[in-house]
C-alpha cells in the first residue's frame, strides 16, 4: 500500500518544452546566425546588462582575476579538481582501443577518438557555480579534447572571479564572460570572433536547455537537462533531521526542483516534514527552496524496502540517496537513476561540489535511457577494418554478393562479386559482359 503524506505532480520531459520559451529561443538563434557578434552583444546587453569591449578574457585579465581571490578559494578549487580529475582519469583508463582478427587476415578494430572542440557552458547569473567548470572542462580535457571553449554569465554586472579561476585551472583554452542562449548559440554556430565547436556540455536554465535542444544535431550535446531532482529512500532507522536537510539542499537549486522522500516509516515521514517546516524560514535560499518544496515536494510511505526501490525506479530521478540499514543493496535493486549516494555519510551536495563524480546528470526521466556526463561523452567510438588475406576477401565477397541480392542491392553485391572474381576465380555474367573486350585484371 502507498500512502502520500505529501503529494505533488511529477515533472515530465514534455513539461520542459514550453512553447513561449521555445519560440523565443528559436528567434534568438536565428538572429545570431544572421547577425553574428552584433546580435550576441545586443542580447547580452538585453538579458545581462553586459556589453564589454571583448567577451573573451585574455591571459593577463585572467591572471589578475585569480590574484584577487583568497588563496583558500584557489586551494579549495585545486583540491576539488584533483578529485574530479582522478575519477575522470580512471574512467578514461577503463576505455581501451581494441583490434581482433575474426578470420584469417581479417582485422576489426575500435578506437575512442575525442571530439575536437567542445563548448562548456558554466551557469551563473545569481550564484557563481564553480563546480560546473570542474565537471565539464576537466572531463573534456582528460578525454583528450584539444579545444575547450568555456562561457559563463556575469553576476549582477560583475565577472564571477571564482568561476573564471575554476575554468582556467580546469584547462579551458578560451574563456568568455557571456551567458544564456547567446553564449550557447555563439559556441554552436560560430561568429566573427568565435570559431564553432562540435559539442555543447553543461547545465543551465530553461532557455539554455531549450537552446541545446534546438541546436542538437548541428552539434552534439551532453544530455537534455531540466530542474535538479533529489529523492531519498529511507527506512525507519534513518535520521529525520539529516533527511530534511538533504532534501532542502537540492530544493534550493530552483523553484521547480522536486524533492521526494520514499520511506517505509510513516513516523519518519512526519518527522521529516516537521523538520523541513522548521528549517525553511532561516534558509538564505528560501526564495527557491520554499516553492520547490511546496509545489513539487513529496513524502510517500510504502510497506517495505523492495517496494520503495521499485517506486524510486519509476521516478528515474537525477539524484537518489539511500538511507537504509544496508544501502549497497540499492546497487542491485535499482536501475533507473542518474547517481546513487549510499548511506547517511554520503550526500548529493558532496557529488555536486567535492567528491569527484560528475554532477551533470539526467533529469525528467532521462535516466531510463542515459547516464550523466563522463569522459565517454566526449569520445567518439569509431571502428576500422582491414583484410590482408586474399582468400578471406574472396570468401567474404561471395557471402556479400548473396546477402546483398536478398535485399535487392545489386551495387553492393557487385562489390563482393569483384573480390570473389579476383581472389577466388569465380565468374559472374555481369563481369564477363563488362570486361569482354579487356584482359582480366590480375
């Protein structure tokens, strides 16, 4: 039996396709295609009150910005980037090129080739989000991407110094203080002063997400993103205060960020709700967290832990924390999630900020078919083939001819026939007719 102590709608992928947002973004993209830098500057002034002489920061400016920061800020950025780098490098090391000989002289291979140019969008606008620089830029660089263009918006008319430092330390090759649809579009289609990239990565608001959606195909993207989501699966032994704190930690991302508790204990659910009501008034980010909890928060009570895991899977949420007696059971029981956080010592905020796994994760049910950003997203897995044994080429040619004619692909069949003729001495009427006046090629 399922009991809702607090219910709310479940956000769907289709909810993100708001017609007014889509039409506005479409217009902005079209204008930037037509007017290039002039349009980018106009939109930057309109949306961010930002129109500097140059959006790109030169090395001297970046050095001055970094020198203005507290050394502890730099040290903390370096610490976190070391964690992200270590995990990303382990991911890259797990991807090996292969070559196998499937038949005598028939070699099939696979290589992981990095995308040659990536645009990393680092959101901001209200807060400096240094962690997104780590996640998007470092991962691309460890994948071997030779050119990473990084854009971040100004914050209240000022350059976000900590974000710029994070972008530089992460290895960005070009850094622009430029935000929103205008930044994403400039990176994707190029302007007079910015060469286009092949892929866009990084989170953003509804307009940024829609821009990525509309530009997908012309460039690659990491994934479609919506509001941040958190779910906690808890049994009766979980700490209700810690549970409440962690739910609100993600609700502060935005007023549409769902926070859901699934528990086997009604008592725990009621205690968590009481703590949230007590905690909310003192939160400095209450303007986001309160409507997120009010409109999208849920507390659901189920009969047992297996039912809790099954229900959690049906949401396919971005972040899932497991506050149970045996948290690692979730690795076997659950399948559809962006990332798992196992045990009360592990919180989503660690994943967002410091632990080293990537925080760019699927939302709005996309976890049913994709994982989050990782080294592999920046790599193209390509194949190659070579036949060095003439007999194998001739044999495959005979099979190819028969297989292609079943599908009525005569041209394909003739490519196979030609090899069978050359290497196996097979005769074919179409070859004899076309080479009747010529000596057969040896």
